[in-house]
C-alpha cells in the first residue's frame, strides 16, 4: 500500500494506527467515538484549511512512516 492524499481514513488507520497521532498534531481529528471518520486525508485536511501542497506533504510523511513500520517488522 502507498499512502496518498486520496487514501481513506479507514485504510490509513488499518495500515498505520500511529497516523491518528500524527494527524492530531496538525489539528485533524480522524476518529469519532473510536471509529474512523468517513472520507480521505484530503477531505479532512481541507476542512481544516490545509492547502493541496500541505496535504500532499502529510500523505508523504504518513507513507514514509508506513515504510519504516514495514522495515522494522
């Protein structure tokens, strides 16, 4: 899996639970009542006013985190 700006929050959290903390540091809540919010990284980040460039950076950071997680298995 490659994490992109179009990755759903559900897919993201299943692959990389630590993504929740990363997104929270940027003011993006991705869980409601313990369940993933609907939509994509872009959907949630756009609602918080992040630009397309910033969203692409988030996706890149998260993809790097996933690759590191896989290497450490």
